[in-house]
């Protein structure tokens, strides 16, 4: 039976591409996303065409029980989850405090912080019993510092980073590898950056900074590092690392 | 008219003592806490006996509209809020992931993260219009790193720290001083440490580490620094600082 | 006998002004700087005119034995050093790696890192014997992150920050308060910023950002916080804090 | 012609093992260390027996011109240096301030900080001209915080971390990948840990925590991650990551 890689937030950026990468290496990838059934089916079909195996599910991560039931269903129907890729973001663009509604602020937390807590609550006991498992959490610059306009995003990601550390503190010694992967720059992803910028500006950005310029983070390259982290031997685990395009200013410089 | 210092979380530890300190310096302190009306009344009476002025309110910070209405009522009935001391904690002791319920996790966020967001949403527009104001946020080690058993607390405080930074980024240049004050050690406070340890162990700890040993953080000494931060000239503001007893190991050492 | 405050790096900016502030509060300030005997004498005369007491010494901090002999002479001739303000900087402006000579790089370390180690080696045993003392270290943004062109400065200040932590770890519990004070912005100081910019640009900057705009850090305001830190009770010590003008972007934002 | 991997500090721990790993992947590894010519020859012979290619040099990194001449000689005689592994440590065990001589403190800086500056000064212009290159810097917990007894080590490593950031800031956009790799725990290495503990205690530690317990960091596993970092595509580079055994407490917890 193939080991299972469960991706929460499997859009056409980091999530889907990481799922594809694990499938190439012999995992069965379970791809979960909120919308775009067609995109999801295409992703599964792509993986299968390349000889891999995958399943796709639509799932609303802020609704009660969805994440928990998904974990249970995968364990019952597909197999033990060896790797979780938690890839839900909560970026809503820059908004002043006045423009940040209570609902937006709470939604950021529900997606990015509470969502991870729920998945971890469901999956950690199973991994603990098996004595192994990996939880790879996609993070953002906002986990490291709160920039102007990032009230909701920074609060959600900052909470999530600390949660990754407390999960690591409890479950690392039990054989569960928790990694907090800081994506510190713009990702060449139609589902997130593309939607935020609109098709024209996204096309222009790709032509001037992305593509052969390598100035946008390429999901396929990120996926190499996710896979590497998941394969690290337990005598040499990474908990936190950053990833950015070579031309990008790290978050600590200005 | 006296300037107003609004304390959210005014127990018999840092919150109440800081309120007392500002009252000594000519502020009218508005003390808000969830329970213990007698304690609250005693605190107000203490302040008045020393020639200061204060008001006390019971307030449940996780209920809708309570914080917002409190801010509005103070502005309408007492005077413009010059200083907010946000002193709500969310420490529930060490609990494994299994022992940390969804309710506990959410309550941590509602108190420590969303609570600050709500207060800031209510008070920042007023301070912005006046071109000045100060928000002092009591923080804890869990804002800096997630220790074992601290899932709820660390996620809440880590989110809060990033929120303090994004508030500072938006409102600093508008004259509002936001400070994140890291209490990195045990505080000699009956309402928090005392309740967590129980009366006997608290008494013993005070006798062996606290009192003349100065190994427990004394609220009255903390209050000196809160007051200093609130008086800093806007050409030299502190956003973050730590406070600990001289015998305590800083969070970064072990 | 007055307590002694020894200032290493007492130019017409933070160092001299902090010395003046401590003298106002009853300390005898010992002001040491490398050059400008006239400026030094003026500073001492200023302090004395205000009713304070001070001494001035020219001292080359990178030469062997100078710092050690100064500490010994002050202890022998003036009195026990209660507070050290270590204010030597090593900013040489932005220089590419190619433009940063070995000599520059080493000089940065000799001034900013080794200088503090030497002073601490001389003064800590004395303070330890007395069971108390304070070492206030002026630091810079470069201690927190290495920006482009800051090879020498960042390496020196980053090393110094870690040294402050190891000094605190050893000597905090022995009653010696070590504080690392991050000056995160431009200081309105003729001896440093003024010299770096030249008189015209400095004048212009003061008129557009400084003075009543409060956008340059004012040494006199910084001195208030240095003095506060030195007076903190040992049950509530600060080890690290930042200071910046309200309009300045903190180092973590961009 | 094979690409060259130059290892500064190639003992029988991380340095030598990383050199071996790169040789397995088709690099010519140039192994430099201060002493133990026999060990060095054995390492080269090992690599050659496995079909790889390597050269060994004895080199005193604190003497003038040694590092610079080594870089020049490799470029002239062997080939362009594609990867530098800077693996010089400066750990001298825990020593109080009193026990830390000026010579020790300076030696730490000469090895760990100035050594990297010298190598970077020699190799960056060459890499810049070629538009690519990788500098992997082995770091230690002391780069992140100064523990008791770590005055020399922490000051040296803290300075080095900032230098890595300023090198990255200048040379990242020019195609040179600088990575700061935090080894946050004990490494199963006879040349460093073994010498510090002595043969008996080292043997005991290996039997109780190392070997099949995976509680000591294994150099061969670390080498996998070094190699991965060096192969990252420039659209997704890591600047900083940590490595520790799964049972080890991260530096931020206690």
C-alpha cells in the first residue's frame, strides 16, 4: 500500500504541486481544496497520467467537522496518512484596521490557525501511535512580523507559527516531524497571486520578474524542498526554513 | 479633566497595579475585570484613599459588544482615553494536545488576540483623530516561542504579538504608541499565579523566591516601566521590551 | 560619595547626553571619547554649570590596556562604577564587500565587540563583588539583521548582541543588570549622523524630519529611557528594548 | 571538468562528510583542515575508493593569507569553486568571563567570523563574475542566543550570522546562494564532540543517545540537507534553516 500524503489547500500553486511531487515519489496524494472541482479533477488526472495515484476532495476548512471527517475518511478508505501538507493561507491583501471586519479577522484565524489545530488534533494521535509522521506547514512572511495592512493575516500566521513550535515540542520526540516553511516572497501561482493581481498584471509580472528571470517563487522548485524535508532522517530534522527567489529581499532587510 | 487610562484585565497583579500607578500620576484609571466585584471595589477605594481617581467595571471580554461598549461609555461619560493597558491573558497551564479542547483553543484566541483587535478597532479611530494615544499590551513568553503544552496560549499570544506589530505599523506614524511588553517570568500575583498554584504552594514560592529574594516579578515594579513607556517622547518610542526577575533565565537561554 | 556612571563613547549624541542625564540625577559621570578635547571639556563644563559633577578623558578604545586602565583609574580615583554606558559604535556607512577592507572589518570588531568584552572583563568582577551594577549597551539595527553594505557593522553588532546575552546569563543572577538598547533609526547627533551626512544635508534633514517633526531620535529623550532602565528594580529588569522615532519603520517591516 | 566543492574545516564530522557527499554527486571535493594529516589522507582515500575525486590540504585558518591563497590555488590548479562549505567552529566549551582570555575571545572571532569574511572576500568576486556559486555556512545555536559560558563562541557566531545576512543581501541577487545552517544539538563527531567529552564519555553518549536512538545528529544525514540546499533552484532558495535530532529541545524551548 502506498503511503498517503494529505494536502489541505491543494490549489494550482504550492499545494497542488507538492501533492504532484509526492505522487511522483510513490505516495498516494489526497488533494483537498474548497472550490474549483474542474481544477481539482485536472490535477488528479495529471498525476494519474504521469503514473501516480491521487484522490481529490472539495472541502470547506472553516466548517465544523470537515477537516476531522476528511482525516478519518482517508485513514479508513485510503490508508495511513504519512505526510500532511497544511497549505491554507489567509492573505486578504492589505487592509487598514478600519477595513478589516471582525468577520475577516476571525476567518483568517479559522483558516490559518484553528484549521491547523483541528488537523493536528485529528492526525497527531494516529501518527503518535504509529511512531512517525510528517506535518509540513506552508507559512508566510506575516508569521515573522506584522506589516502595515496585515492585521488579520499577521495575527493568524503568527499564531500558527507558535502552534507549530508547540506541536513540535510535544510531538517531535514522539517521531512526528513538524516543519514551518516560510514562503518569503511572491509565488508564481494563478490561484493566489494571479487572482489577487488580475490576469493582466499577473501576466506582466510573470514576464518581467517570473519565468526565465526566476524572480517569482516557482511551486515546482518549492516542492523539491518540501519533499526533501519530509525525507530527512530523524537525527537531523529541520523545523523552520525560509524560501525566496534570489532577487527578493528577505523579510529582515529593507 | 484628567486623562484616562483604561485597563482591560485589572486583577490584583499587573493590571490593577498599573492602574494604580497611572492614578498616582494624575490619570483617571478605568479598571475592568470579569469577576470579583469586591476586589474591584477595594482597588478603586485604595486608589481614592491615596488621593487618586478611578472607576471599576465588571466586563466579560469574550462576549460580543462588551469591549466596544466599554470604550464608548468611557469616552462619553468619563473622558478621552489616552492610555489603554490591555492585560488579558490566556494562560491555562500546560496541557497536551489531547487535553486542549477546541473550546479552550478558541477561548484563548478570543481573549488574547481577538480581544485586542476589538479594543484597537474601537479606540484607534478616536486616538487617530486626536493624533495621540498609547496602547500597552502585556505579553508573555509564549508570544516568542511555543513550548510544550502551550498550544492554546502560544497560538493566542503569537498572533497577538504580530497584531501589535501591524497596529504599530499603521498607527505609529499617526501618533499612537503601541508597546508589546514581554513578561518573561512568574509574577507575584495572587489572582493568576496564586490561583494556578493554590494558596500553599504560592505562599511557599513567595517565601523562597519572592519577597526579599526578588525572584518573582513584582507588579509595582513592572508598573514603573509601563508608566515610563507611556511617557516616552514620540521621537524615542519603544515597541517591544522584556521584563524578568534578575534570577530568571530569559526565554532564549536554557 | 556619588555613584559613578562611566560612559565609553561620550560624543555629542547619545553618549554625552546620557552622561549629562545621570549627572542631573546625582551621579558623577565619567565621559570618555577618542577625540575632540574641546567638545569634551564643554560637556563637562555644561554638567558642572548645571550643578552636576563629571570628569572627561580622551581614550583610544582600540589600543591595548586603555579601557582596562580607565576602569581601574576611575575605581581608584573617583569611586565605584555603578553604571557603565557602552556607546561605541562601528558604523562606517554602506560599503560593498570589495570596499570593506580587512582593517575596517577588524576595526569594527575591536570597537564594538571586543571593546565591550574588555570593559566587561574589567568591570564585572568589581560589580560582582559589590553584588550590583548596570551595563547599558547602545546597539543598532545591524545587531538584528545584516543589511546590504553592512558587513563590518552587522558582524560587529551581531556579535555584541550575543555577548550581551551571555554576559546577562552569567552576571544577571549576580545582580548585574545588562541591557541591550536597540537604536533603530537616525539619531539627531552632530558627531555621528552630522559627520556622515555633512553639515548641509544634516541641516536639511533636521529641518524636514527632525526638530519639531520628531522624526529623528532625540538624544535627550533616549537618555530618559537609559536612566529608567538603570533604575529598574531587580525583580523587573529589561534586557532588550528598541527605540525609534514614531515615523520610522521598525527594522522588521518593509 | 568537475565542479569544485571547497570545504574549510573538513574534520571527521560534518565537514568531511559533506565533502564526501558532494564527491559522490560528481564534485571534486577540496578538503582543508588544520591538523591530522593521516585523517585527511584517509578521507581523500575513502572518497577515491568510492569512485569520487578529492584533494586534501592542511591549512591554518587564523594565519594571514592562508585562506586567500587556498582559494587562489584551487581556482588555478583544480577548477572554479562552485560550492564553499565553511565549517570552522569556535566552540571552546563553557567558560566563565574570568576564564575567557582575550586570546580565546579573539581566536573565536578570527576562526568563525573573520575567517568567513576572508573566504567570502576571496571567493565572492569570482562567483559574481561567473554569476553563480553557493556558500554553505555551518552554524551553531550560539548564533541565535548567548548562553552562560559562551562569551567567545556566541560573540563569534552571532557576528557570523549577521555577516551571512549581509553577504546574502549583496550577493544573492548576483546569483550567489548563501545559507546559514544552524546545527542545534550535539553531532556524532569524534573530532569535536569526541574530543570535548573524551573517549569514554563519548562512547557512552553514543550508546545511550546516539546510534540507533538517533538522538545525536548524524553527519551523513546532515550532508543530505547540505547537498539539497546547494541544489535548490534560484527561484526558491533557503537562507536559514535549523537541524536537530528529533529528541532534542530546540534552542527556543526550555
